[in-house]
C-alpha cells in the first residue's frame, strides 16, 4: 500500500459553487481521453449529458452500479467512484469528485483507494472540500493544491414556515417519506414541487428537475443527494431536519455537511440563502447554532484528521486469506482501518457455513464469491437479511451464468405497480438489485437486454411511487403508532407546530389549548392511551417549545383583557396589583409551572418586556404616581395625586380636597398634566380611548368604557369612565370644562350680571338643551330670560342669557337630610324636577 507518485496531480479544493466540476469537465474535454468518478449516479448522469452535448454520444460512456451506457471506442468515461477503474483505465485525464468522502464510514475506503491509485497519463485532478487538504498533501507527494473562492455569498435567513418560503427554494429532507410529505404540503400551499432523490430512476429525476428549471414549479424537495453537485437554479435552501441516520445512529449533521447542502443556493454571481423549516409536518424544528452559521457563511471548517482505508486488491488464495487482507490495518498515520462495511459482514457470515465454504476453495471461486458479496444492500435491511439474498444468488451463480429466462422472470415479478407505498418501495429496491446484477459482465446471459428491462421497470415503479406518495395517507397515524413504535411510547418523536398541533412522528395526536394538552378526539381508545403517554412524557419539552415560539414569533398575538394576558382564548399570565396602578405584577399561568426554570425565566422576562410596551399609553398616570411618591411635592399635593391615581385620573372636585392645596402648588399640578376644572379634577391625556381601554383591561378601572370616547353619549345608571352625568346624557369631563370655560369667557367680556352664552358649542357636541341647562346649573350658572320661541322636536331651546353664582366645590358637601318630594300635581313639582 504505497501511494502513487505523479508530479502532474492537482487538488482543486473549496466550497460549493466554485466551478470545480465545471473546471474538471473543461480539462477532460481538452484531453484525448478522460474519466471522472462521482459520488452519486445522478451526478454522473448529469455530467454525462453535458459531455455528450460537447463530444457526442458515441464518444462518451456512463457506468454506474445499475446502469451502463458504453459505446464501442468511447474515450470519455463518467461513472460512480465504485465503478471507476482503480488506476484510471489508462486515460489521459482522471478526476475524482468530492474526494472528502474518503472519510465516510461506509464508502470512504473506495475514495481513499482512488486518491492513492487513480492517475491520468497527463493530468490527475482531485475535487472536494478544503477540509481534506492536509490529508491530500500527506498522502499524495508533490500534489499541487489550489483553492477556489465561492462565486457568491451564502447568508443565513433563519427559520421560515413552509408557506412562507421564497420562490426558487429547495427543501432538503433525509428520508423518502419526509421528502414526499414536504412535496404534498407544498402542493397545498404553493401549487406543487419537483422531487429529486437517489431512489428515482434517472429519467424520472430529469423530468422532475426540468419542471423546476422551466419554472413550472418554484420549489423542489430533495434528499441530501442535492449537496453532491446537482446544479439547479436555487436561491434558498431550507433544511427540514438537521439530523440524519448515517448507518450507525441518528446524528446531527457536521457543519461541513451542512455547508455542502446549503451551498446549492446561489449560482455563479447570484447570492444564496439558507435556513431551516419551521413548524411544517415532517420538520424536526432544529435550528442552526451561531457557530454553525459562522462556519457555513465563512466556509471555515475543522480539517479532517484521517481517511478510511481497506485493501483494494486482496489475495484470493482462500476465504481466510481474503478476510485477513480485508481486515489488514493501514501502515500510514493518516489512514484508519475502514469500519466493517456490509459486504465484509456478509462475507464473514457466509464463510461460516460449511456448505458454502466447501464450494469456495479455488482462487477463481474466491474472487467470484467476493464479487457476489459486494452486491449493494439496496433494501437497507441489514447484513442478516441481505446475506440470505446473497446466498441464493451465489447458489445460482457458482455453476456459471444466470439464464436470461430466469432473470426475465424475476424482473417480471417486480413489474407491477399495484400495492401500497411500502410494497412499491420494496420493489424498487429489489429491481435496483437486479439492475446491478445485470450490469455484471459475467453473471447474466443476454446482459444488455436484461439490463434494459430492469431499468424500464425501475422507471415505471419510480413514477408510480412518485404519484402514490403525493396522496395523503389514510389512517397513517394509527399505522405509525402500532407498526413503527409498538407499545414503547418513549421512542416516539413528539413535536409542536406553529399551529399548536402536537405530532408524533409527524402525525397529529392532539393540540395545546394554551399550555394544556388535549388529545385528538378522533383517536381510538388504544391510540389515545399511547398518545397521552407520549405527550405527558414530552410535555415539559413541548411547553418549552411553545414558550420559545411565543417569545420569538407570537408576542404580537397576545391581548390583555379582564386583568389577564391571553393568546387564542387561553390565559398566558395574570396581572395582579403591583406597587402602583400602572405597574401591575405579571404572574405566569398555572399550566406553565411544568416549564423548567430557565424557560420559565425567559418567558417571564419576554412577557414583562412586552407588557411594558403595551402599558405605554399609561405614561401620564405613571407621571402622577411618581410625583405622589416624591416627598418634595408636599403632603397635601401628594394626597391629592394619590387619590387621582387611585381613581384612574378623574375625580369630582369636591372629593379632591383642593382647599388644602396651596395656590403656589397649582402650577406644579398643571406641569404634571392635571387640570383643575369647575366640577372635576382630571388628566386630559387619560381621557383618550387607548388609556381608558387599557385601564379597564388590566383591572384598574372596572367602570364601563366607551370605545371611541365620544364627547357626548346617552346616559345610563352609571356614567362610563371619564364622563359625568348631564341630565339624560353624559358628557366627557374635559368637554364639560370646555363649555364652562366658554361661558366664563363670555361673562368676563360682558361685565354685566346677565351675559350671553353661545349654544352652538353644546349643540355641535350633541348635548340637548335641557341637559345643557342641568349641566350648567351644576357649575353655578343660572338661566336668565329665554326668548319666546316655539318648542321644537328636541324640547325648548336653551336660554341665551345667564348669570353666575359661585359654588364652593373645594370642600366636601355637608350631608343633608333628603328633601321632601312635592306631591304629584303640586305647582313646585316641575320646579323640583328642573333643579334636580
């Protein structure tokens, strides 16, 4: 195992959208022959189409595990890394794309072998991330490394709902089911989406991409295969999840992997954005950390420290020798032994069966047996199940070829589009296995015909699956609860959407009313038990998620009513009396006691900040309260201000104790915004609709409130806040004072005992004449002579001549016995009613 040495080796490293693949295509086409190895067959197919357009179909070959297009004399080879000749096939130019995958647990040893051994006669090029640079320099002596900057910038856009994603967005998911759930939701929200994933046939994939590229749809949903070089006109990449199953465990993506996928956003000089998907069915709600965002935007990642290696040319003397070579450890410090892949696990398992070991003795049979064991596990069922399929295949192959009739029958068995989603997925995995088998040069008779049949069946099944999964599942929730999780509710993945829906494995099981869980009423008894168990176990986290959602997104939906803070009809917090009326104390609702202390503190702080903003209209009241607490204001003034604050900014003059207030203190009162009127002491700024509604909402003033705070309103048993009675009507106290002031100004101008009062002002306010007379009497004005006019529809007109008799309002009135009511019909009865 000694790395090949070649002075014409280049490593072109950098982030996505740097033109690395385009450069490799240009360089290959400039040579007489060439080969490029790719990580995915979809990417190999895409580049194959581009090179065919340049060199012509007869000059270009495509070789993958499941597809082989190889015209005689083809000079340019596009293939997957596994299907690529180890030494480059003697071509003038050789390139390996995404060479950083040499650190992958399952396939890394393949890329490491190509890095060490694949060379072109004239030029060799390795393409990949800058994280692999130290290892490339250590393993490839004399390599020339060049960095390429990204053509455009990447910017983190944060979390967006599926319904608010910008056009030309790609949604990235990490399972087949999740991909189609997203596509179905986009169909409802935005009219449709294209779908791209490795399980689709190239023909289906190309049609889906064309839908997106042509603008027929503005959204595309894809697996992480999109991160390996598929070039699309994408402006934004949204991650439905930040975790994936890597074959061993479910783990969070590494920052370099996130950048590989996010880098699909933006093309050439057009900038791109990336973020996560919020609240959508199928998303995990995870967010990027600040460090991850910085690493992705600045393209700075920790370098790789080792690559995986496995002997690529083992000896075939015996099964024991083959296994020993495959388990041999590398002798280079930058290389680590590859984790046991499924092909080696199957080999070791089958070698333990005496009947198989007896049939595999000669080197030729050992080599052939190893090739059979390398059949990929397309079904993803694990070594145990996959080994049984390999055993059957070996029993058919060890005697020679598979007959065409036998293979055709197996393919025909799978050529059925009936069945549910799981059945179709199983058939696609199975037909991919047969497509791989049919590509082997010495396994199947009539190989080309059988391979074409397998590809056609795969295309039909992929198209059917595409249509079938777009439909909504029937009773899918029950199937998930019973089949996937069984009775162990602790394994359920519970999440909360923006709409307060609680989901288990992306299926709704109930909702939160406020912060109380309510199970779905349509669930059967057994499902309800499992749902409740899952929800109760995850309730603290659900409440934490909702609290976080409330803090960051939903504060604008809060309202204050009846001394409480509400959202969607549910109480979030209670406002209890504080030190002053304008500063109530906020207490979280009892349901929030299940929150942990950290989330509870953050929610309390956020709500208090929000409440402070909502209480801004009460600034005049706070000014009075602060002055009342100032010892320098004087005890008499402070007493009045305390009463005024307690009465929410309006008190009758006789209750204000003005006789105790020194004259020199009255300018100080005016600076505080307090008006001392003829009948009332009030704060004009607190007579506006916003503060009046707010005082009632927080529970300080329980009197009725007029929504628009009109000048004059119909009277009632109790005058609303800010009004005083005026006969059968009520008038706002500042408007009443305006009438009194106008009357005093007329008296001052006249200088006579009787003076005229313009009745146009009360009429414009809507105050009826008889009610105007009663209001003026309360302020000390007495009607004089009234012109001889006929009584109108609104009663007799108001008098035009008045006199004024001062009324002492600065002291509380002396309590008198109730007057005797005149008998009905008495001549003074009408006069008594008028006085009242």
